[in-house]
C-alpha cells in the first residue's frame, strides 16, 4: 500500500480528539482509557483529526488493530487503508501478528481482506448484566 498521507503517532494530547471521532462514528465502542492499551495513529486534514487506527488487545504473540475510524466526510479516500497498512507494519516490526475483529456486516471486511487479513472464525458475543 502506498502511503501518501502524513501519518502521525498520536500522543496523549490527542486523547479527546480520538475519543470524539470514535464516538461520532461508533458510539459506545471506546473509553478514554483505551488509549493506554497501545499506539494510536492518525491523519489530519485542515488541522482536524479525520481518521485513526489504534492498538488494543496484546499478547506476546499478537496485537489487535483497533479503532479503525474515519470521519464520515472523509470516507472512501483511502485514509483507513493507509492507516491499517501503517499500523500493521508497526506490529510486524515487533515480531507480532496483527489481528482484528469486526461485526459480520461491516462494510470494511473486503478492505481488510484486500490488505491480507483472513477470516479465521465466526464468534458470538454476549453481554451480561447484573440486574
């Protein structure tokens, strides 16, 4: 994947912008403390954070590519593609396997497959609450 955008390692000073962008696109998915789980990378347009990827779950063998989000005004411009490729390369530099998970109906699945990710299993998620 050709990287034509400036990809920025997002420091703690961007935590509010990361949070706001993710909640704009996927409400309920992300908490501010999630930032502490790994590196986050972003692309800015006109001084505004418009696309990000991050790292979340990690073991000695793998790191999850997470929080793949692009502002609705900037989708279909290849920003997420470049960020996923960049984040994947960063994970491979650590001699770990990049993984990701998503919902079955996610329209980005063909992009993930084009970037080399393979469907390995279908998982069901359950949410339990104490009443």
